[in-house]
C-alpha cells in the first residue's frame, strides 16, 4: 500500500507519520527530512536545497522528483508513506508516471485539514532535535533536560523556516502550488480529508477505518 500525506506546513504530517510507522509496516519518506539531512551533511544537494528552504520556498521539481525516483527504484515493493511529496502538480504527475513504470499504485492521499491560525501557532512553537529529528513544542512537549533531546541527547533547535516571515511565505506557497493537488486527487478519487486538529492516535484510527471501508 502506498499513501501520500498532504497538508499545510504545520498540519502535523511528520507527527502523524511517526505514529503510523510505529503502528503499521510503512516506510516513511519525508522529502523535508531528506533535504535537512543533506543540509546537515553540507552536500552539493544540501547547499542547493538550503538556498530555497531557508526562505520558505520549494526546491525545484526536477531535484525533488529525482530523489523520489531513486527511492522507488531502490525498492518498489515496499509500502511507502510519502510525507511532503508531491507538493506541486508537476510532482504529482511525475509520481504517477514513476509508479506506472514500476507497476505500483497509489492507494490514497490523506489531506490533513487545518486552519492558518493553528499552523502559525504550531510552527512558531515547534522545536526539533538536530540529531534524530524528534519534534518538540515549547507549549506542551519540551525535553526533560533543557536543550537536549530525550531520546538521543541531541541539540534542540528551531528550524530557520519556522520563523514567522518564512511561515507566512510557506503558507503562501502552499496555497498557490500545493492546494491545487486537492482538486487533482479529488478528481481521480484518491483524496481522503481528515481533521488535522485531532491527535495522531485518533487520526490513525479514522484513517485506518476509512481505508478499510474505502470510505473516501
Ligand atoms: P513543512 O511541511 O513543515 O513545511 P517539510 O519538512 O515537509 O516541512 O519541508 C521543509 C521544506 O523542504 C519545504 O518548505 C520546502 O522548501 C522543502 N521541500 C520539502 N518537500 C518538498 C517537495 N516535495 N518539493 C519541493 N520542496 C520541498
Ligand atoms: Zn534526538
């Protein structure tokens, strides 16, 4: 089974995906995480990606599509949970083409619906572990020892693109480039809309039930 998680920045895609991976045999592919790894390692791809990401812009489609192509080519038989990909109509077309060539299919696209206000509140209070990527929040989920990840002891930091100006730009980019995918996947019958304000354990149950009953 292959699933796409769609939603505004801050909709809670990463948190939901982490929960799903614990519960089901899915391989989580987050293009954002892949780019952050490359940035951390200062690779040519990372340096290129950083010039877009730090301003709240999207990385070029050609670069992003290539990353996914390599993932799929390596092992087309796994069940993938795509998080943050596709993010443009060009990427959605590319994914459909790659899947067709590999004889695999997309089962559903889960749209996590949230308000702009919730996005701004969640992102401006979000913190991350630089080492393992665990997500924290200054309001309700901080590490036990200040500045150090509970799981790995890594440094806690704020993403450059979680500054208010970059958040506004990302919301704008979402509306112009990613929102058209809602229409795109509604038309081909794959879209499942869920309430992104729900906690991950409830969302998981809703999604599982909808998938079983193909109620979307
Ligand atoms: P969020 O959903 O919180 O915005 P992500 O971690 O998914 O964060 O992505 C962070 C940034 O990485 C995006 O703002 C964008 O610049 C870049 N990025 C991630 N996925 C893609 C993609 N599919 N296409 C282009 N750029 C991407
Ligand atoms: Zn950590």
